[in-house]
């Protein structure tokens, strides 16, 4: 009940006060009446009536306590007993005298005891006095009564009237109290009804908010469960409509900026979702970057058409990713103030999740496009692609790679690919190349592939993948084989007549066919030297051809590098001195043993020293030194020659390449350094050059220091 509606009238509970007063005086009154009855003289009939009266009421009380009688029956029987007792007293009118009063008090106390339950019980004592006096007057005239009897009759009449007045007053007070209670009850009921109405409205609002919250949660679940952009946009619009309800939201639109204009996805009344309206609302929401509530669009912006009068709109910015707002989520209705701040919060929450869902869908779409592009590229490229994981299982491949890696159809290729990946991981190299053949037997026809392997790091994984590209070089190998066979055939065809020419020239020079003049001797000597030079070039060409064909094998053994270097320097020192040069051996004598092919490494040292002699002018110096670096032994050949330009240094180890100013003292095919590089790489070593034009060069080879025998020729 509201405080302002409370009654300021104080109601006294007189009935309750009176009843409690009587209850407190009842024992004393009962004792007085009992003493008075005992002191009175009655006839046997009256005594019997009095005793029967008391016994009947005691019996009724006992039966009521035992639950054998209902309350209404007990009250009715009690009134009947009172009526019988009153009738007996009236029948003895004129004979009771002053003894009437204690009996009358007994009936009065009995009426007062049940007054609360039965107000009608007060009628008996109220009419008993006048009726008794009337009956007494009918038997004995009032004038014949003694003075004390007349006084008693007067007191009886006044007492009855007083009792009646008291009963009427008590009834009136009770009625008045009941009326006041009913008034207060009606007032309280009205306040309660008002409060109930308020609670019902609050409950209805709460249920509506709960429905909106449930719709919001369901909408969030739906829009985040799809990765299709079109489906996500449609679900956002539908979820917004379900969240706000069709009674308030007559149209929902999702506006996204595509770089030149807004694209709208809408649902609801087309008239209230006109493009110019949606463009204006979306622009304002993007600029302000806060929820926008407009109760009457016709009064909010002069640019909006009058057709939108009495249209309410709620628009919130839509953020996609970490960038600025890319659009807006807009709701329109035709009721004034249809949307409030709670709706704005709910719509903002939906817009946040919608932006995340749109970003995920766009990323998924981009990923699908990239995947399709990757699949198209891998499908259409002519090279095979294979990606292996740490367990050397195929995790990605294209059709050609899948065909080559088919275990049942071609286990040879898979074995070689896995071996390449294992070697790459064990040696810790990031890039490695190797030729892979589909048939290992030389007499079987098969393809050859150039395998390029590289390590691929995965985000979030410490174990890299191995990506291998297989390029078909079968035709190239066939061409190379044809060239090698042609070169070998031509070289042999040239070598045979050269041997004959060389033999005949030596016979003539020996004078076995007659004497020679000095000039003839000189000319034939030149012919002999040129034949020897040509034989050397043919031998060099054949040797390179054997390397290229893979028919040159190495025979490594444990040995001492210092002994090999000393022998080579001693053998070439005379050549250096004839050229006016100094050849120095600075190689340490306490170097560890190496596992190498002495003939081939000696060939490399000879080639490097001879090149240095050719490139160094008279008076220069050539030195051979050694360095020990962890698990490698370096041999270095220094000269003080003309040097090598940067352009030539990049190509000097290529076959048939000749530096412009390097070997000024002799002609060559440009195969010497290429053969040296193949020999060194066959030992798992390295070869490189450092040079400065005009100051000299340094050719270095690095050989691994190994502790056990292993095949080196497999690298050729």
C-alpha cells in the first residue's frame, strides 16, 4: 500500500476491549452468582432447571471439544437451552422474588460468553427482563408488590434496558469497526491491485527483455556458427528482427561500405527501408561511432524525405576487425520512442558479434580463394610437389607428385625422396638439390627429376616440413647424354690420328728417316708440343665428360695431406722457377689424417698451382698454406698475379668459361676449375676464390675431417 493512501483515522477496537474486560471479570461474576444462587431459596423445579441448564452446557462444551459436534450445532443447541431456562423462569414469575436476579445473571454471563460467535444470544437476556416483569404483573399487580419487590422490578427493567443499550452499542461499534476494516481492506486491495498491475507490467517488460536476451543469444549462436558470408549477413538481419520483435521493428537493414557505396541487406517494410534513408543513417552512425536513436526522422535531418514522418530508427555502427566502422545495423519502426537505451545495448552487442562473424566469413572466403588458387597452381604446374612432415609422411602433394610418390607403383622415387629429406634434416641444411631417377638400373629406360628440397617453418610448431619440388629433366638428361656420347666419340676419333701423328713426328725427330736441318728440327718440335697440348685438351675433355656422365669414381683412403702437398710442390717447383717465380710450401706437417682420393686431390692442387704460375708475372711468388677449422681442413693457394675481376669470380668454376685476363700464358678449354670443383664436391668439400685485381688471388679448398670410411663417390 502506498504511504500517501494510508488512512489517518485511528480506530479503537472497542469490541475486543469489552470482550477482554468481560473475560477478566467473568470468574468474579461467576463466583458472585454461584454464591447468590446458593443463598437463594428456590423450588425443586427451579433447582432442577438450573442444574439441567449447567449440565447441558457442560455436555455441549465436552462434545465440541471432542469434535463430535460442529460449532454451528453447538451454538444453536446452547441458545435452545438458554431459551428453555428463560421459559422456566418466566413460568415461575411471582414466585422467584429476588432469586430471579442470580438466575438472570447466569443467563447474561452465558450470553456474553458466546457474544463473539453469536451476537443473537444477547436477545434472550435483553427481552427476558421485560417479559418476566410482564408475566409477574399478570400474576401480581405492581401496586400489590412490596417496596423492595417494586425496586427490584425497576432495577430489572433498567438492567435489561441497559444490557440492551450496551448490546446495541457494542453491535454498532462492531459494525463501525467492520465498516472501517472493510474500507481499509478495499483501500489496501486497491493499492495491492495497483502494485500488482505495476508488477505485471514489470514482469511483462522483464519477459520481453528475457525474450530479447534469448533471441540475442540465439542470434549470436547462429551467426557465429556459419562461415558463409551470405548466410552470415542473412542470419544477422533475421536475428535482429527476432530479438526486437515484429511489433516494434518493422524493418531491419545491414549496411556495409564496399569502398564506393553502401550495400544493404534488409528485411521488413520496403517503404521504410529506402536506400537514401539507410545511407543517411549508416553515415551518421559511422561518423559518430555510437548508437543512434531517432524518435522522429522527419525532425532529425532536413535531408530525409517527409515520407519518413513518425518513423523511429535505431542504428549502431558495425566494426569489422580492428579497423574503423565499416557499416551500420539499422532498425526502423512506426511507433514513437519504440526503442530505448536497453535496445541500443542489445543491438550493439549483436553488432559486435556480427562484425566478428563477418570478419571470420571474409577470412574464410579469402582462405578458400587462396586454397583454390593454390590447388589450381599445384594442379597445373609441370613440376611435382611433395611436402613431408617430421615422420616423412606426405601431407601435401599435387597430381604429379602423388603419382611419383605412389608406393605401389613407384617405390623407388619415394625411397629417394625420403632419403633426401632425411639427409637434409640430419645435416641441418635449409636447401638441398639432388637428382632422382625413376629407375636405378642403367640399362632400364626411366625418367630423371631434379629434386629441390627446402625447409618450411610452420607457425606454432617447432618441427619444420620438407617441401620438395620435382622438375622433370629427362629430356635434358637425354640431350646431355647425347652430347657426352658425341664428345666421347669425337675425342676418340681425334685421339687416334693424333697418336699416329705424334708417333711419326717423334720418329722424324729421332733422325730415323734421315738428317734434319736446324729449322726443320725447330718446326717439328713445335708440331710435337702442339700435338701434346692437343692430347692434353682431349684428355681434359674426356675426363670432364666422364664426370658429367657419372662414370668417374673416387677411391678415397686415409692419408696425410702434407705429404701430398710436398710431392706436388716439388714436382712443380722447376716449372715455377723456369717462369721466374718462387713456389713456397707453408702447409703444416702435423695436420690430422683425412679420407681422400690422393690422385684426384693431387690433380686439383696441380691445376691450381699451374693456373697460378700462368697468371703470375716473373718475379712473383706462389705459396701453398693450410688452415684447420673445426671439422674442415683448408688448403689455400696464394699468388701475386693479375687477379680476377668480380664478374669473372662469379663464373670461374663454370664449365668452358675462361676469364678474360687470367691465363695469359696458355690456351685452355675452361674445364680445369670445373673439374676441380666436381672433385672437391665429390669429397663433400668446398672450393672458392678470393681475389683483388692487380694484387693476386687465393684459391681455397675445404675437405672434411672424417673419422670413418664412407662413400664419397655417391655425390658425383
